[in-house]
C-alpha cells in the first residue's frame, strides 16, 4: 500500500544546543572601599569598576587576586613584627631614619618595603639636602661644629667690622669695576678705626730696690723728647748702658725705648732670645746670652717699630744695620746670641724692602751655624747628656733660640725664601719664661721660677705646628716634585694639624674679645699652614673634582681653604700692632684673589691693603707688597688698571711725606700661587716692577693721547 505522506528529507546534522546561562564568577577579595561600604566589587586591579564609577581611590589589602584576606593579615602581622625588630636592633642612625619615615607615612608596610630595599639609607638627610644648595660655607659650618677650637664662630659682616677697632687709619675704600646694585657696593664706606695702645704681654716686675744709672746724656735725651717718666717694658732697662754694646751714637733712653717697643710687640711672636737671660746680660755687661752683633741687629729692627716715637729712628735703623753687617764680616764665633742676631738682621733688612739675595744670606748663615752647633737640620743633634751639662739658664736660652730660629726658617721656606729643612730640633720646647728680680742682699739680679704663662703655652703649640709644617714643606717645596702630592700624604698631615688643634688647652683658644698676640698668632699659623697644604689642589681643579666624586666623605680642598680664609679674615682687629702680621695679610689677600666669587672679597682685600698702609710709616716693605698685590689683581682681571692706580695713589697718600730709601729688592713671595711654578716671577720685587710698568705705560699712553 502506498503511503500518502511525503518522504522525509535526509538528515543534515545535529541541532545547535540551546544557549546556557553563564554563571557569574565570585570575587575572591573585594577592594577596601567596597568592602567597608558592603558594595558589589568586581575585584579588577588596580581600580575596580565601582571605584572607577565613583571616582574614588581604590586599594586592596592583598598582594594579588590569589591571596586571601587571612593570608594578607598574616603577612601584615609578620611585617609589623619585622618593623618592630628593625627599630629594636638596627643601628641608631638607621632606626632614627625608619622612625622618621613611620611618622610621615600612613602605611607602615610601605616603610618596611623601603627599608628592605635600602631606599631609606640611600636617601640623603634633610640637613645634607639643604646644605647641598648652599655655597662652600656649609663645610665651614661642619668644621665649626666638629672643630670649634680651629673654627670658632665669627661675625664677619661689613657692619660688624666697620664698627670695631681694627687699628686702621681712617681711610675711604674705593669701589672697583662692578655692576650697579652689586652687594659689594658698600665698599665705598669709610672704615673708622681708632688706635689701641699695645699692652705688655708679661707682667712688669716690681724692682723697688733698683737704682737706675745716672746718665746725663739720657737725661738730656729725655728732656728733648719729653719722656722723663717713660716706663719701659722692664724696669731693668732703666739701668741700660748702651755705649758698651754699640758705637752708634744713641742715648740710653732711645735704646731702652726701642728695645721696649720690640719686646712689647714683635718679640711676643718671634721670641729669638730668652728675655730674662738677655736683659740680665745686657745690664750686667756680660756676653753669655748677649753680644754686640745681637744688640746691633735687635736695635736695627726695633728702631723701625720705634720710628713713630722718635723721628731719628729710621736713620738709626740703617746705622745699626751697617754696624751689624760689619760685625758679621769679622767672622763671629758660633753662639746662641749670634744665631738670633742673624735672624734679626735679616728681618730688619727685609722690612726695609731690601730682602734680596744678600739679606737671605743671613737666614742661610743662621741655619748653617745652627747645624754646626747641632741645634737642628742634622741627623745627630745635641744629646740629652750634652744639654744637661749646661746651666738651667743656658738650657732655657738655648731652647728658646733654637725653636724660634727653626720656626722663622720654616716660615721663610713657606714663602720660597729658603729651601726646606729636614730635621727639626731635638731639644725640648721651652716650657716657661723665668722672671728677674733684684736681690738687695746679694746686690745682683736673680731669676725666679715662674709659672707657665699663656704666651709660653701658645709658643709651645706654635712650635708643634711648625714642626708638622716642616715635614709638609719637604714635599711641597722640593724642586724635583713636579706632581701634586698624594692625597694620602695630604690628609694624613691634615689629620695631624686638626688633632693638635682639637686638643688645645682652653686658655690658648680664641675667645670673644681681646686675645694675647701669641694666641692669635698660633691660630693664624694654623690656617696659613692649611692653605699651604691644600694650595696644590686649589691650582689643580681636576684633582679636586676627582676627590669629590670618589671620596665624598672628605672635605674638599676648596672648602677647607675657604674656611681658613674666613678665619684669617676674622683676625682683622689685631692688624697694625707690628710687622708680625705681614704673613697673615699676604696669605689672606692671595686667597681672596684666588676666589673672587664672594660678594665681600673686595672689601676684605682692601682691608688688607689698608693694613699695609698703616704699617708703612714704620716698615718700607709695605709699599712693594701693595704694588705686588695690585699687580696680581690686575693680572687676574679682577681690578682694572685705572682702579689699581687710583688705589695705589690713595695708599701713597697715607704714607705722608716718607719716601722709600731704594727700589724694592725683596724676594719674599707675593703671589703664592704663581710661586708654585715660577718663584722668581712671584717675588715681591718682580711684581712691584710689573705694577710700575703697568701704571707708567698707561700714564705714557694717556700723555701721548693728550698731545
């Protein structure tokens, strides 16, 4: 039977399954804001959809999606424990840094992560960050904190200096070529200063039984000068019979006054002889600790200091020099007084501006004599047995002259006048100066054992600094040394200087107000020696940059140099007491011309120039020194030729009517930087001639233009 229904079509494939509803995935950990508000959170990181829609911050307590809240809490608990352990066991500086981070952060675990990654220790302190934006003065601040004895705080503002007694004559400071509105413009102010009487550094002895010799010539001299009641440095000088010691025609009053002037000022620093022993022999006409050569050399120098008191003093100074030179040609024996006399004779000639090769001969001869006497400069110095065989007075006089001569020789080596010296003295530094009194029973002057004074103690530490500096100069002044010294050597000597300065007794440290001259000289020498030590690195900038990059823990030479310069500037209130401050002026002026970035450098440079102007009425070398400094300034381009000429004319006006006796011939270095390469070109005489050539040539051009 046939079916009436249509046949089915062939099968083409299975039907597609019905779409199943996708199950919504459950969020394992919701973000903190959604969890607190009990809102739906899709858990997307770093920001979920809900927080993104609300435009709010989104954060999670878990590290990733796989970590549960319980695991996160366990990790956080462990992290807080580690943080507490860090605060408890870490070094003090590290714990302080971590605590500082905790106080400024809302997430303790982020602090822990920074600590574990070392970021906290690598972060510079706020003090370092702040100081890094300041100029080099920040190192001076650090030095003041770490070494208060070496770098005491000082007020170096112009107002503070102008309001103090600087012993400078009233002088108008000239303005240099500078743009209008410069901070240095107040240099046109007037420095108003008042003279201060020099005071006796050691107490005068009460010689009530002393009866001065009656000298009609002295009485006549006193009547002329109106000084019949003059008080000398020591009453022993009232008994002086100067005609026994010199053939130069002077009164006892003149000689006593000149010697007093020297003892009150320059001797406090130079100390070439023991005062008690010298005066005792001078009065009693003995030659153990006194000699004609020493007296003539002393009066040659002392007369220059005394020229403000007696108008004949400049002429007498030259007469005493000629007499001392004549006595020297007589082939003097080796003796302690003659060693001191050589140094005094050189100092006198140099202060006249004639410190050339002939004058330097006396420095070298003093050194040769000291070597023959085995005082210093030899490998086999005097033994303790040889020294102990002398009397106590002779031992003290020997030690005093030995160390004072050694110190002065090292100073000459510093300014390229003499070659460096290898072996320092073996004799002990004199501990104290004994006083003299008149014994009415014995009818003689006797010495009493005195306590160690401030001046004596300052001299002890000054000698120790000179001893270290002699070791430095053996390297720095070696003509065969053509390279910059090794850093290890420089910083080892720097450590010696600083260790000695840090351990200074309280009474030889600088204090506010007046300080004894010997104390000030001690601190000035310290800073001068640091300048010498680091000067090669000031010249070699490449070495300094290498030091800064490789050894950041060291203070840079520029910073130490600048800090010492500022300390030398702070000694401005002791300027014109005598010639003893010449090295301080010279080093300070050179340092100021080396770095002219400071806004006040011109003010301090002119302050140094005026210091020389003040001492010119006694010491002729000041003229050549000022010419040399101005020539350096012109060569460096920091002063124009016109302003240099104007400044020198102003300086010349302060010289009153005095004229130099001869052309300057001193080889004392004026340009300390140039002297590292060319000693002759850096001498005072060479630079003074250069200054004259500059000014004379300009005047010639102006005159020719006017024609």
